[in-house]
C-alpha cells in the first residue's frame, strides 16, 4: 500500500471526531452510527496496513536536516497500532450505553474519537520528534475527557494530570534533543540510533539523560513516584478511564519507553550500567507499591487504577531487563494486560451504571442480579492473578523466564516482586468476586431487586475481551513468536 495511508489513519479519526459536534444530528442514533462506522472503518484500514505494510515511510513535514514529522510501520509500531485499532471500536460501542446518563455527549465523543487518531500517531511515528509531538497532543485531547463531568473532583484531577504530564514531557524533551543531536539517524532503529563514536565523550551524561527521559515518559506509565495522577483520573467516565488505564495513555508511556530504550539509546549501551539498575529497581518498587495500595483501597475504580500502576511496571520491568527476551515479555504483557484491564474496568463501569454503587462493600450479592457482568469480571480477575489457562499467566511466566535468562542478579529480585504481586492481586481481586457471589447469610436481596445486567452494547465488548483472554491463554505461541520476531528485528 502507499505510505500516505499511514498518515490517513491518523487523520481520519481526528477530522471525523472534530466534526461530531458541528453536524446537526436529528437523532442520537444517527450520531452513534456515524461514530461507530468512523472508528470501525479506520480500524479496518489499519489492519489492511498491518497485512500490507508499506515498505517506505511517509514524510508529512521536513523542517530541516533530520527534523521531520514522518510515519512508518515497523514491527513494534504494528503491535501497538493493532492493539489500539482492535480495542477502540469495542470501547466506542460500550460508551454508547454508558453515556446515556452523562451530559455533553457530542463534546465527549469528539475528544474520544480524536484520541484514537492521536494514539495511532504515536504508534506509527517514524522518529523521536514525531512521537513526542503526538505524545504531547495526547495530553491535550485527553485532559477534557478527564474533566468531562466538570465536578470539582474532575477539575482537580484534570489539573493534576496536566501538571504531571507537562512535567514528564519536559524531561522527555531533554532526551529528544540529545537523541537528535547525537544520533546517526533521525529514524527509530532497533539497537539504538546514537552515534557510537561519540558515546565515549560523556558516558555518564548520556546515562543520566536516559534516566531523565525514562522518568519523563514514565509519568504516563505511572512509575513511582509519579503515579498520583492515575487514581485521581478515575473520576472520568468509565469509557475514558478504561482507555486511559488499558490502552491509550498508559500504554503510550510504556511504548515510548520501549522506543527510548531499544530504538534510541540501545540496550547494548545501557545494559549493565547504573542507569539500568536504577530504572529496574524503580519498576520493582512500583510493582509491589501498586498492589499494596490496591489492597487497601475500597473504591472499585480506584482499586483497579492502583492495579494498573502495578501491571504497567510489569511491562517496564521487561523493558529494563534490556534483552530481546525481556522486550518479548514486555510486549506480551502490554497486549494481554490491555484485554484484562479494559475488561475489568468496563465491568466496573457496567456495575456503576446499573446500580450507582462505587464501593466494594456495596457489591454484596450483585452476582445473582448481574450474572453476566460478574462472570466476565471473575475471568478478568483470574487472568490478572495469573491463573494458568488465561493470558496473564503467559505474560508473567515470560517475564520471570526473561529475568532468569538475563543473568542479571537484580532481575532475580524482580521475580520476587512478581510473586508478591501475584499474591496481593489474588487478595484484592478475589475479595470483590467473593463479596458478589457469597454475601453474608442474612443479606437482603430486596435491596438490589431492580438491579440487572446492561444491554448488549456493554455485554458484547466484554464477551470479546473474555474470549481474547482465554484465547491468548490457550493459544499463545503464535503471538509470543510474533513478539519475539519483533524484539529480534526479524519482523
């Protein structure tokens, strides 16, 4: 296919989303058909590109020298773009029913759809400058979604999100300047783009810049101590928080760190240095911290948010191992976690939409009234715990195996962090499931007499996510082989 389609799949959701509040819709149904058709058609175009990858890049703007806004689809970009394009139409369908109880629908869906295009811009970026520009745009288009309800809590949460994101982007900007200045090429290149002849000039300075950039992009990936914004963002409507916590924002942060580590600085340059040990230690601390905070949290969405903090550092732990096997495991968890977490968040959103209950102690006996939702929530809980037969087990096993294969002694402690996390995850997820299925003997079901499962628009995406979690769990080999080929540069 012509390389211009790489830009078109980014542009179509942005323009189509911007037109949403400008079109005089006669019926709400017409708008919903337009939005679902828009994202579905764009996703089809993305998947056509995945199977007919353009061999060349598309340059939109060439400023000067090696500064350009350009797009290309390499192996890593294909994984992220494929994930985003698969999940977005399902998330949009889910949002249709959820937003029936919310105001300012047109504005919401405008930013929601634009975010799709911006996220694809990050996935398909050919160089650091392009990725950075869309990374900043992602902050600007998601902030209105966080503050959508315009409550005091939402406004404060969006302000915190903006402050953290701008601060992180400032540190990432330092890394971009160094990569552009000292890089042999402006394009992402597996193995690193830095000029090897100039690295000896100030090795520790380059390592320090890498650490700055890691934490800069790590803000969106919610690494300690820059994760306070993520639980607060849970005040947004659930379709937003699900994409914030499972696909768009947090995965963009993890994806950018993959680019930074393997395609800019290079794993060979970083491996065995103090910079590697520092960032790896931070990911291990974040893994345990996120689970510990989730266990003590009583608000349903906030508990899942702290779970996200922990699981994102699973991905970053794989990255900081800085081997092809480590990157393979990181990609595995990036994809599998997206299905697990978007399912659990959408189940939480369905519960809140149907019952207006937000706290875990209010969920007693709910499984009898919402059997479909809680059955699918239970599957996502077991997957997050790492139960064999589900996708979470596969990605966690690969992470542990990559840590052992690396020979890095610090990485062995990471295996301990994974085991502690698995135990804590079982405690904070099963406590929800047990309450819903096994209430106290004297529980009065009359208090939830009117509760029922939502319509097919919510249930259909959840069912697809469950099929994905089971499918990845029992047929993981083709996917892990694909991730391994990407990590080794053979795909």
